[in-house]
């Protein structure tokens, strides 16, 4: 359980910044409390979308999938990191 909640949450978020008429997604570090809440929110969100009998079964399946680096919550984290990496050129707009 420690690995799935400890490593599988986003460490960068994008904040919209309007500069000169254009809007940029500026990557920013996220506080540890926020990281954990985002990861739990995503786990619950993707567990609800799973097919299964009970919420406990669906949530346990999502946690196991995140531990194995697969599933919806892990994919969401990877997409967020990829977006932050792609927009790293706009990091100088942080202020």
C-alpha cells in the first residue's frame, strides 16, 4: 500500500498563466498534502469507473493496478507529468 500512495501521485501541476494575450500552462511543484489528496481523488474516480461488484473490490483493484504501474490513476499521473515536462519551457513565467 505504501508504494501505491507514496509514489503514484503527481508531483507537478500546471497553473494557467496569462502573458501578453496568450495563456500558458506553467508547471509548478505541488505541496505534499495536495499530492496525496490528488492521488486519492484519482484512485476513487477511476475505481468508480471500473466494473465490479462492490466499491471495495473496485478500489482494491485500482490500488493493485497503481502498484503495478497500470490503471487509470497511474495513467493520469503519467499524463500530468508528461504535460509538465512538455511545458517546462514556460517555467520562467512563474511569479
